[in-house]
C-alpha cells in the first residue's frame, strides 16, 4: 500500500519541498480512492506548486461532476417543494455545500435524500416525474432505495432515497437517527434543503462505523467541521441520545491527530468511549490500514469495527440481537419498507 502521508502534508503545509510531480503523480490513484484529489490540487494551486497535467485534468473532471450533481439537486429540491414532500439533502452534498469553500472540493458519487418513511411513495413519484428511474435491486436494501438518470454522457446522477439512516436489523441497530427531527432544523443553501450544521456533523458520525474512515475524505470532513462555530452542547446531547457518540469521537480524534484540527480537548474527553474501545479502534486505523482501500473485505472491519464503534456493551448486545432480523430479510422471509410500498 502506497504511503499517502504526503497528501496530508500538503493539507498541513509541511514538507513543501516534496510537493513535486515526481512524488505526487504516483499518489494520484490513492488520492482518488480517498476523495482527496480536488483538495490536494486546490492546496497546490494556492501555493503555486508544480502540478502535472494528469492532476489538472482529473480535478477539472471532478469539478464538472460536482456541478452536474448540484444542478440536479437544485432541480429536485424544488420539485420536492412543489409536491410538498418533506425531504432534506444530506451527507456528501450537504458537506460540499456547507463545509467547503466550493462544492468541487468535496467529491460525492451520489445524492443522499432523507425522508420520513410515510413519504416514500410521494418521493418516488417525484423522482420518476423527473426522469430518475428506480434501480429495482435496491428495493432489497433495508434503509434506502436507489435511482439513476443520465442526461450528460459520462455523468450519471445517482440518488439514494433514505427512509432510515442506520436500519434496525444490523450492527447499527442501536443507533437512533431521527429523520423527522433533522427535517425540523433544515436550512436552504443554493436552493437546496440541507440539515443544520450540527446534524450534518452527527450524520457523519453515524456514517463513520460503516465506512471505517474509508475514504479519508471523511476525516477531512470532521477537520473542517471542527473549525465551525457549532452548538457543541447540542452536538453532545444529540450524539448521546442518537447513540452515535463513539463515531463522533473517532472522527474528531482522527481529525485532531492526522490533520491538526482544533478539536476542543474538554469536549473530546466528554464523548470518548472506554479505554479498551478507544485503543481497539485507533489501532485498527494505524499504519498501512489507515490508507487501505480493501478494509471492507476484512471481517475485522465488516463486523468487529462496526461493533466496537457502538457506544456501550449494552449497545453491542442490542446489535447482536438484531442480526437475526437481517438474516430473515436476506433470505426473503421478510420484506423491506420499499418492497412493501413500491411493489
């Protein structure tokens, strides 16, 4: 596995003498795997550093992709508003619009939309009216269904429509991410309805267990949000109530240690898990494993990492007890919400 530490050095303004094409060009694919191309390219431009054609061309393609997705989200947000569908655009798109100077700096491959479960049929109708087709096999997913449209060749639009954020039949079953509550605190950015900044951070915390810090753009997200003027008392209260406290701690701790993010030490201490849990998680993301793009194929990450990202032993017990429900679903013995509503 290539050492990507030079990519972080660019963010942190270290070892500028190493920012040359001969060192950076071999890291282009790794930077792409971790969603870091646009940010590294932007940092190099600001410092007037040497940039190869390959980096320039790839950054330009990413910028076009971001503009296509933002335009589609603006149109879709307006369509939901007209149809009176309560929906909020979250995760990558929300981060790109609110945490970064321009959307092109924060790549995302799909548009995540959160809705209340009872809104699924009406949201589905809006998407179909916009020419965005349902991906039939996604009906088996326990928390979302997917849609796709391609107007501009080579830049398909993927929509993930979530009626649940973590599900109730897997290892994140103890988490309680209340979509209705998130919808009550939304704001409009560039014509797109997105969560409050505090809720965007908490959604990132809920995403950390299933991603195991892959791609490392997720850590950059936490570093950026650590610098924002957030209501940190509200963040702590919701993280505890939603059972995403450990994911929040892990994201902020990695941002602090890897990217020198100004994380408040007292706040971090107030949300940290037990020592054994902390050490297990950090050891799992050290050395080559930090930059590995194959972690999801290892049981240590597909099972144990998610379990250790829970907030307590009690949550671990609840997660294990939820697994039989997932087995029944995979065997076709039970149906997902979208299978019941859209078939």
